[in-house]
């Protein structure tokens, strides 16, 4: 999950900007740290060779330099930020080979549901994608906020109930990656990690065909069961009955997830999540 | 049977025996220990007959110095509580690799929420407010703050909030939502317990206290300055106090309003931030950070002020580029209100919005950088004495620059897209809050301790404390930067990624080193108290200081100054010393006058007592008790408003007796300086 | 020690530019109190502005419930506004009465202020009760949530103001025009006028803009 080992163009862009910015700043930060330690050491009271200059309390030239150095750095970095924000905007297209894959991600308590509306399948906690193709994500949440994040593919984005956020990514190399939720969402939060299988563009249709043979069906009823609080250790695969399921969730036609069962009104520390697990 | 239950529900609301976590040994034992400690101290106080002293001299005191000391004491006690939370979290993350560790999620989640809440609201805030309270009136050369009784109310309300947070340890639970309680997780449907209510009510109560302190200090700085103390002659700490308290006045009402909205959602079924009926979660994000970002500057600006004082005093030089520093301070004050959106770049706002807020956030780094350079040039050509406060200051400069670097990095939106909410972020804000605020608080503590208590702190233990804390900080938080780069997100109760494990163990070792630092600090205090006669500061000016707080005795008399000092330039006391030396024996036998001082008042304590009752009752839905608390608080103020004498007079003879001692010592100091 | 070394610099203030007006010293108590209260009022207005902001965000979120134009009754609100504006005038009269130490006129003006404030509160309460009875309570939609909170927050301030007003009257009755009581009276007048200003904003933003079909 190393951020400096990007597996796609977005992550590569993110980490390049990260590294560049650090170096731009190090150029002034390192000399400043040395100056602090150097001045502090040289002007120690016990050093007879250091000249005591109590009247040196103002210098127009130094003031100008002192304001200019951070200002220039910020101007430079501001340019980086401006260009970077536009190029790496999560909603900006990321052209790839082959046809783009649409994926609708829903954060549930506490698992990820990935709907492939065009392939009419859905998976939980595993995301299988073809290498090289543009991945067009639409994201929402069944209940509380979460953040969808695959560190090695780059940019994360919030998921919120009743709202749809957009994110475009691309995976360049086949292999296994990991994704997670980067916004705390309750007791099962650390178990919201998911696998990302990047397969070859040829293997992807095969995987879709295999997956579509499953008996499990995802419709409104099974979705309502799935959105109950709990952790999913298996990696179930569903056939998607209604390709508009995501819209039903995002527009709150299916009401938000219920949260913990309310056993009593008492403020018991774990009347909720723990028992539901 | 139903009838009985109704009576119980009326009398006790949601409260019943299941609220006591009998199955959870850690909070129960911790609570028991704290309770025994409190009872022990109380018993000792009563048995030794100190109760009336405690009541008359401290609890009801409206003296800004006493209140400042109590603020710092509160902060120190809560630092131990928040620190224990930190230790538990670091141990959990060190052991919870492919296992549940020793803390179940519902407990771990409470701990990190409590840790953040306590460290910001009940450690950092009271620490800096305490130091400002203690020192600012002295530096301005006046006898008290603008509203002494209100000052006491503010302190006790803060203490009331802290008490409620600690009660949640044993009665019910604390929030499990993180320190900002983001909805919808903090809404009733996803957090049905009382945790979020404890969180919100304790912050509402202490928030009022903070607002009162803010109004008080702004008015003090703007309206109560001694003769000749023009704005551009004020010590830097007064300027940063002004900036910080202006921020309090402008920002804390936002917190109050936001938490009020959350509470309305939870208590009365409103729809501000709910998923249903058109509520808007993003509005909470905007509102809470519109308070939250200024908040970090509320904390760090006073620390900047402390470092300005410390660096200039121990370098034996006036502050370099004083006007530039004033400008930088006020620039930070203003810009800090225009950058809140950088806390949620990843919410899907457009590229223009992200870029503008990113650049605005970077712009704050300019005045901050200027400050660093001005401290640097203050040291240049100085004659630096490395007493403990100066060690903290140099340690701060080095640490804070690194925190600043990572901060600017996080302000670059594309970098934030992969670092947001990660352990890298956790490392960053600890880097600036520990390296900035806490180091500043410790520097101020060491620097002004002799002023407050009349004796210095042991230097050897102070140095040990510094080095352990400094190294402990780096050992703890550098690994967190690294795991952040390895994709680890914050608030994970357990994890399965092997690459993170070793770094979490290093961080746990680091927190052990930090703990040694804190222990050294405690030992330093104990050792110094035992050797206080040897460490006694008779001159009132132990560091060869420059500003007016050193012009009076240590500890200062209740009226601070027998005469309001006449200020003729920056570094007022430095010039006084120089003048005194040139035109030796000043007017002997000055004509002392009667001094009127505000009378003590239990208003603050009683009011906070009722506020605590009210808060507790609101949390547990005990409505009759809410009414009792509200009426009690109102009655307290009416009683206060009804009193006929709000001042007492210290006769001129008594002033003379007190002040002559001080003058003698001071002459001794000046003549010693001549010989030296 | 280092003092000797700096003797030469004792009187040179390196940042001193031009002639400068010396700060005269601490301000009198009357000024300090009113100044502090002004700052409190500013912070209170910041709090109100949060509720205004929330209203601006949520005003369109009716969730199938009524819109503003369907539930507001302009005549009702007009009477409320007149009451509050008049009460501000009578509060001003009370301040003048306090300044000239006229107890009778002070009590009369304060009593009228109180009565007008009460009328305002009763009208507001009836509006709320009526809406809730029709099923348009604050839980109905985010729009109603923000409406009830903003108007209710102002109403709570008025209630607190009335409590303060009565306490002030009792104090003047019992203690007369003492210096500290006069200072409190100044603060109360500031508070009451500020509530008026906030109401003008509520009236324009919530009712006038909200009544647009």
C-alpha cells in the first residue's frame, strides 16, 4: 500500500506532486534548521568569540528577505497546487485503453458493495478491474460517511448518503492491491478493507462471465439485509437484478441503513455495534 | 409496575445501574483510582484544616494570577488523563496486528475520541488561557483583568466541562465518533448511547467558559493598559494574546451553534445533519471547521508569544523585527478564517475551490515563516543562556519547521488526496500541536513559574524532561509519518498489513520515552518544591527579564503593582532597569495610596456547580434536574448582582510595607548588576 | 550581568518613528464594561449568523413538506415586528430615565418594554404552536428545522432578555441607580437593541425572502 509505489496514473501524479513539494520546501527548511542550530550554538553565552550586538533588532534588508523567502516558496507551491488541483481533480477523465468500466461503490456498515451496472453483477469487499481501462466510479453511502481509497491507485473521495461523488482512476499493472475506508465510520471501521484484483483486459470478461453464474441475487430485499451493521468476512458475488439499484440507494428511495439495534434507551456503552457483530 | 417505572423514569431519566460499566475493568479501575485520589486530597485538606484556606484563597478567588494557576493545574491534570489515553492507543496499535488487541472497538473508539477532545479542550486551551491570565495583566502593568468575577466563572465552567468528560468514564460512556463527532455517525440513529451527549454538553459548558475568557482578555488588552503602554510597546505575548482571543470571540460561537444544531437533531428530532428530510452533512463539515481551523491558531498564537518572550529574554536582546512580528501575528489571525475548506479537499468540491483554499492555506505559512526567521535573528548577535525555557524554544523551532513543512504539503490538494485522514495527518498535527503548543506551554511554565510561586524550578530535571520529551516526540511521530506513507489511515482498532507493524512498535517505544519526559517534569516539580528555599527568587527578576511582569516581586502582591508603571518604550522593564542604574537612588519614600481590589466571590464556583448538574441532567434526560440547575445558575447571578460591596481597600500603609521589601531587593539587584 | 553592556541603548527605541501620543492608562470602568459587552454582542451575532447560514443552506430542503410562502402569515409577523421596534424605543426611554435618575419613568418604560416583549413572545409562540398542530413541526423537514431554530433562537434571546429586564427592574427598585446597576442597564439596553437588529435580519431573510412564491 506504499504511496510512493503508484500503480496508476492518478497515484503517480499524486505522489510526484507530493515528492516535488517536499523537495521545494526542503530547499529552505534544511538551511533554516541548520541556521537555528548554528546561531543557537555560536551565540551561546559561554562563547567569547561571538560578538554581542544587543542593538541589532531591526534591518530593513533582512526583513525584506525574510518575507520574500516564504512568499516565493508559496508562490511556487501555489502554482503546483493550482495546476495539480485541476489535472488531478477526482472527477477529471483518465483516458485508458478499451472501453471504460463503470463501477458504483456503496459504503455499507461495515463493508463495501461494488456494483457493475453494465455487467449486471455486484461484489462485496472485492473489486475486480481490468488493467489499462478507465475506471469510472460513482460513489454513495448507505448510512454514515466513509472515504473510498485505494492508496496505490491514488485520490480518495468521500461517500455520503443521499449524494453521489465521482472518481476516475486507472490501474496500469495486473496484480493484487488493497483498498480501505479512510474516514472513521463506527465499530467495524477497521474491517472495511477490500481487495482490488487488477486482471488483464482479456481475463476481465471471463471473470464477469463466471461471476454472473452465481445463484445469489442482489435486489432491494437482499440489499436491505446486506446493509445491516456487520462485518463481511466472505467475499460474496451477486447477480444484479435491477441495474438502477444504485440510483435507488443514492436518491434515498431505499432508506438509509438503520444503524445499531436499539435494545433499550439506556446509555449502555455497547448496546449497539458490538452485539450486532 | 408500569407506574413505578414511570416514577423512576421521571426521577432518573435514562440513568440506571447498567450505566456503570461493571464488565469493563479499565475505566472502572481508572475511575476508582481517580475517585480515591480526589477523596484522599479532600480528606487531607479537611483534616489538616486547609479547607477555609482553599475556599477563601483559591476557589472563590477572582485574582487573575490565582485563576491562571488553577487553569494550568487543570490542564496538567487533564494532560495526565489524555496522556494515559495516548499510551493505551499506542499499545493497542502495537499489538493489534491480525488480532483484536486488548481493547474492543467500542472501548478503543471512546479512547481516541476522548484523547482528542481532552487534549484540545481541556489541556491545550486551559494551559494557554491560564498563562495568558497569569501574565498579560502583569505585562500590561495593570492590577487585574477587565472582569475579575467573570474570569472566575469562565475558569469554573471549563472545569465543569472537564468534570463531565471524566464522569463519562464511569457513568455511561464517552463519544465513539472521534473528537469532532461528525454526523451522521453522531446522530441518534447511529450513536444512540449517551456518549455524544457527554461530548456535546461538556463542550457547550466549557465553550461558554472559553468565550467568557476570550471577551475578558480582549477587553483587558484593548482597554486596560498602563500609562504609556501604546499598542506598539506591548510585549509580543500581549499581541498574540489579543489575536488569539479575538479568534476565540469570533470562532467559539460557531462551535456553540454547530453543537447546538447537533443536539437539536439528537434531542428534538430536528434535521440539520441527518440523512433524512433534507439534512446536510456537508454543512456540519463547513461549520465545524470554520471554528476548527481558527482553533488551532487560538492555541498556537499564544505559544508563539511565549517563544518571542523567551527567545528575546534568553538572548539578552530585544525581539528582532518587532513590527514585522506584530504584522505577522495579525495576518495569521485574519487569514486563519479563510482556509477551513482544506480539511475536506476530498469531498468532491471542484478544482478551483480546492486550489484557492489550498493556496490560501499556504499563505499562512508566510507570516509563520517570518516569525521563525525573526526568532532566528533575535538569537543572532545575542548572548544566549540555555536555561530550560530556551531549550524548549530551540526545540520548538526545529520541530515546528518540520510540522510546517508537512502542513504546507497537506495544503497541496493533490497530495492531500492521498494523505487525507491518514496517519501522516495524525503525525502532522501532533507535530505542530506538541512541537508548537505543548512545547510553548512547557516553556511558559518553566519561564513564569518563578513569577507565580516565588522560586525557580530545578534545572537538571527540567533539562531531562526536555530531552526525553523532545526525543520521545520524534521516536513516536516519525514512524507515524512513515505508516501514513504506507497507506495507513487513522483510528484503526486493528489491522492486517504486515508493513505497518514494526513502525507501530517503534511508536509505542516512543510514547514510553515521552512518558519518561512527563515523569521528569513531575519529579522536577516535586524536587523544586522541596528545595524551594534554595531556589527562592527574591528579586522578582530571575531571568534578567525585559517586560513588566518582572518589575514586581515574585509572587506578585495581590495588587500586582503599588504604582501603575509608566511605560516609555518597548521592553518597558529593561529600560526601567537601565534608567534606574543611570539615575541612581530614585525618589526615596514614594507616597503610597490606598488600593481598591475586587472582592472574592463564590459566583464562579456555584454557577459551575449548577452548570455541571444541568449538563449531567441533560445528558441523562432528567428534566426536573435541568430546571433546578438552570434556576440555580440564574439565582447565583442575581445574588452576585445584589451584593453591596464589590471591592475592598488595601490601606496605603499595608501597600507600603509590601512594596518596600520589593524595592529593597530590586535595588540590590541593580547594584549587583553595576558591580557585575 | 548584561545590563551594563546595554547602557548605551537605554533610551534608543529603534522602532520609534515620529511623535507619538502616549497611552493615557486604563480606561474607566463604565467604558470597560460596555466595551466588553459589545464584544460579547459581536460573538452573539456570529452565532446567529451560523443559524442564518444554516437557513440559507436548508431553506430549499422541504422534503415534500410546506414551503415558506405556504405557512408564513405576514400580518402576524408585521405585528411582531412593530412590537419589537416599539419596545426598542421604550427601552431607549428607560435608558434616558436611568441617566437622569428618574425612577418612575424608568419603571414605566421598562414595564412597557416588558409588555411589548411579552406580546412578541406570545405571538411567536402561537405561530409555532399553530404550525406544530398542523403537522409542520421542526422534524417535518430540514427547512422547518432551520426556520424553527433561527426564529426560536431569537425568541430564546428575547425570553432571556425579559428575565434580565425584570431582574433589572427589581434591582433598581431595591437598590436605586447605583454605578454598577447603571453599567448593567447600559449592557441591557445594548442587548435589547441588538436583538432588534437581529430581528430585522430575521424578518427580511426568513419571512420576506421566504414568502416569495
